[in-house]
C-alpha cells in the first residue's frame, strides 16, 4: 500500500506583473545558476473541503492536482512564518481519481483530520487553479532552489483572480538564500512578497472575502529558547506582521493596514533596542537608514489618519450641522490623501521590496550575530534584567505624572510603549496568565497617553490664527475647544491607569 511522501517545504513568494515572469526566466542570474533546462507544464489543481470549511479551520489545504494524465493527491498545513517565507509540512501521493481517495487520506500524516466520517462524506470542490508553471532548478556551492514561475488564475464559480507568482522553494542550503536570490531577480519594477498561499486566496475568492488588516500575532518565544533564538523569533514576527498588512494597504489604502505596518516597523526597531546587548546596531549597516526611510513615510501618513479620525471626526459627530467643521475636514482630508498616496507609492517600489528581502536575509541568515558575543544565555535570563531596567526607568520618569509638561509626558508614553512591546515579546516565558494584569495595565496607560498626545500633536495643525493657514477659523476653534475640555477628563483617566500599572506586580519576578 502506497503511503505517499511527506516533506517540509520552505518557500518564499513574489507576486509580480505577468510580464515580469518572462524576464525572470531569462534573467542573467537565473542563466548563470541554472542546473538544467526550464520545464514548462500546464497544471489544474482542485481544492476540496466541507461546506463549513472544516479543513480550513484546522489549517489544512486538500487538493488534487492534474498534470497531463497524472493526478496527485496532496495535503498541506498552515506552516510557520520565517520573515516573509514560510515552512510547511506537505504530503503527496499519486491517485487515480479526480476526487480525494478516503483510503489514501487515512494513510496520510493528517489522518486525524478525517477521523470523523462526516468530514469525508461532505468533501466537495471549493475552487481550482489553472496555471502554466515554468520550473527552473538553480544551485551553487552548498545550495539548491527550485524556482516556479506560475501564471494563470483561480476560479471559484463565476469569480476569477489572476495568478502571477515567482515561488522560490529551498531544496538545500540556508533559508537566507531564498531572500538573496529573490532580491537578485527583483529588478527595478518592485514586487509584493506574498504571505498568502494560493489556497488562502482561493478560499477568500470562493467566500467573497477580502484580506483585511491584521494585528501582531502572539510572540512565539518559548521556554528553553536561547536569547539568540528568541531574537530571531521576535524579529520574524515583526517582519511578518508588516508584510501581512502590505497587501490590504496596497489594495485599497486601508488606514488600519497602514497603522499595523507602522506598528510592526516600530516593534522591530524596539526589538533591536531590547536586544542591543546581543545585536549590535552596526550589524544592520545600510538597513538602518532604509528602516528610517520607511518610518519617515509611514509616520506622516498615519499621523494624518489619526488627526482626521480622532481629532476632527468626533467633533463633527457632536456637531453634525456645523458647516465650518465640514470645511475644516475637507482641508485635512486632502492633506491626508496626499500623505497616504506618498506612502502607497513608496510601498509599491522596488526599494521597499529590497528592504523587506534584505531584512529577511539579515534575520534568517544571522547577519546580526556577533562573534564577540558572550556565552549563550537562556531567553529568560536575558529577559529579566531587560524588563526590570525598563520597568524602573518608567517608574522614575512617571513619578510626578500629574505635573509633567506635554513633552515630558510624551517621553513617558514612549517608555510605556517600549515596556509593553518588551513585555509582549517575553510574556510566553512566564505565561499569559502571569503577564495579563501587568500588560493590560500598560495597554490602558498607553491608550490614554496616546489620546493626550494626539491632542498635543493637533495644536500645530490648528494654530491660534488659523485664517493665516487657510483654515476655517470657526472650525479650528471648535475642534481645539472641544478637545481642551476632553483633555481634563483624560488627565483623571491617565492617573487611574498609572495607579493600576504601579499596583501590578512585575510578572517576570514570579
């Protein structure tokens, strides 16, 4: 009885314009590193699930692929994210029928997913992909990568979505090779690093869904990890968070996706500081300048989103019939759109894609690791003094919080954010239950300090003589007056949130 082949595939995907695939196939770097002639074939793949999407809920993709007279039954799991690449477990076996064979599924390493006979009985086609694939084997000393250039479409009923992807699958060597090879083939046209599989795209198409913004996933740091491995896990998470929000931002300029990209960028920079003793700043090299370039584009766009949504819109809601507020909003909506377009343009560029690929190679290749580092530390031994140092620094900075000037209060807000990020990075070392109160108190404190800071940041946009800045004076005055009154209640909320945090025991001491 044939049991099939189980393997773990590690791949990186670039989503490009269809015309780019031909140029990639003929790229000098491909020709120089090609191990044999390209092979092009047509393949049709049908994906199966129950009407309730039971397999998708389990993180599985079930498919039958047809290539000429050959049919292959396959299963994949959701995999692990690796800085924009992904490592998945895959099982494949030759099959005779166009539908999944229950006897073969029961032999698979995912057999438990089909233990309920109702799952097998309800399996039906959900969508299919029709692709022309050009396969190239590339290699060199110590490495081999399979490059698949896929062009075609996903079909779900009468719905269609184009496919134009370059998939780099690691066959031998270091994961960093995927990123450096993709960068070599990138050119000047830009590309989107694909964090969504064909299966995920197909389900979304079949269900009429779009991919929206995503918040940061929980830290994957685990007990027993070294500090080095903890840094890599955290950095992977930050870069993956940023890339996951790239597509919804590019699709429709979603402000929340922009916000999440900015949060991810800040979390990564915060991680670099938290691990400063192990990760020398100099190891970033030119990447440090490129990260500042990105922050300089995401920041103003996000700040203007906040200004419109959190400063102007609440006053318009309270005074919906005031025309001066509508005129004021029109002025700032034009500014917001301008900053958003600058950010969109930047994220579409090859410069952005190169930065993402270079960061992936840096994280996965260990470019941050210094040979002069001290003996390896356990992650918890590294984390305790870091968390305590930040905790004490925050306690000292906020000691007289009620009397601090806005600039000093802003410094406290930054320290709260740093401590919250560090706490979230390391929380799994002590468990969610142990860290819940401390991190929850930090989150509430960060929120109220953020609201107070938004009001302070708004003041330069709404000067005392707004007519000089071509702003409706009545609208500007109403907005600042409304928020001045609100600031008083926020001060009381801030002091309560500070007291809650001070009363929360540092979870790493338990």
